[in-house]
C-alpha cells in the first residue's frame, strides 16, 4: 500500500488559531482512495522547518507520497514551493501545470498558484493549495494519474510504452 504524509503549512494552524480543514480533507480523500496516511503534521510557514520535515518523511520514514497544503500563494510567508525545491532531486512540472490548467476552468485566480512537485529518492512531493475547495478540486483531478506514476517510481509497474515486437 502506498504511504502518504501530509504537511499543512500555516502559521495560524500551527498556533492553534485555525482548524486544519485542508489537511483533514487530504487525509479523508487519500484514505477513501485506499492510500495509507501514516503522518499528518502542521508546521508554521518557515522554509527550514518545512524542508527538514520533507527530508525526514522521505529519508527516515520512507513515505512514498507527501502532500503539502498551504504556502503556495503570494504572501511573503508563502514559502512551501521554495522549501520543496530545496529538497527535491527532480522536478515534476506536469503535475502543477495540470492542476493550474484544470483550476483555470474554475477560477482565473488559479494562475496565481506557485505550486511545485518533485521527486526525492523514491518519494513524490506535491504542493496543493491551502483552501479546502481548491484542495478537493486539484487532488481529485490528479489522483487517477498519480497512482500510475507512483507505481512506476516505486518499481511496482513498468513504463507506459509497449515493448517493440521483433
């Protein structure tokens, strides 16, 4: 079973001044889709703390998929994409591009998302928006393709191309 870690980047959530609706929603969606959520944490919008937790989830806890929520906008405290870029080995630009393209059909504000996705070792990290509505829309949109990509990353499935017949 594919394991999932969830990081909510929120100063107010970390301080107990806001309920973490987006992190809970991610957990519910992933469990419903037969993923195993093994860790869920709220962190302040601090680049170093987010980077350290991403490294911990991958290097020490061997979590296959890490989904972040929050910190992808224009606020000076929104640094989740930068924290993610600090730790990934390879970017996966198609995932945030697809999320933005899909979301643009719903709201032109989607173009303001700075989300990134990338691979560290054998783990996939994806930045999701902070609002529960946008989390639901984006996560449900990428889930069908996500399973296949994770299976390839984890060596559970082969590449998409068919072998050449001789």
